[in-house]
């Protein structure tokens, strides 16, 4: 597995953990999941372009 693939998997797991439906993150709102979603999209674009 390449470093980009591992990074994408870790970001997806963090994004799922930050969704406000879980009890530990219910009070956080949508901020953390939105920020992590943007980071995930940027990493996916970079991986598809071959930069990672």
C-alpha cells in the first residue's frame, strides 16, 4: 500500500468519527466533519493527479 492510500483510509476513518451523530461528537456541530471532508477531497484530488 502506498502512503497516499494509507492517508486516505486514515482520513476517512477520522471523518466518520467526527460525524455529529456519534455521542462523543454530538456537541461539536458540523465544523470538524466539514473541515475533514474538505481535507479528504483535497487529498483525493492530489492522489488522482499522482502528486501523493
